[in-house]
C-alpha cells in the first residue's frame, strides 16, 4: 500500500497501477474508500459522457497521490465503472 493514503496498488516497471471503481454523477468528488482490500472507490461529480468522468478521475487520483495529471492515465475500462489506472514515476514503499 502507498503509505500516505493506504490505497492498494500493484507495482510496475514504470510506477504503479490501481484497481478503481468509479461512481459518476455523485454529489462530491473524492476517494471514498477501499472495497474488498483491493479496489479503490472514487466518487465523481462528472457524468460518464465523452470521457469527462475519466478526466475527473485522473484529477482526483493525481491530487490524492500528489503527482501531475500527466503521470496518471486510464489504461483499461475507459467506458466501464471498473478501471485500471496507471501512475508513472511514483515510488511506492
């Protein structure tokens, strides 16, 4: 887990990946917790239309981890509530 947030992740050669479940059209945007000790639940105010929810997810993850938005990308599940998010250039301990 990443020490500052206690979020579950997997190491990769470039950084880490996160298993995320999004809740679009929520009343707030935040990391809402961890489900089953492996999936990060993220609430988003954006609707799941034209990639706006994915863009907001990238913002939320970047803020939470203290990295630039350019270091965060959705690599799987672009049109699904379950996504795999990659974060490059981060050292997890």
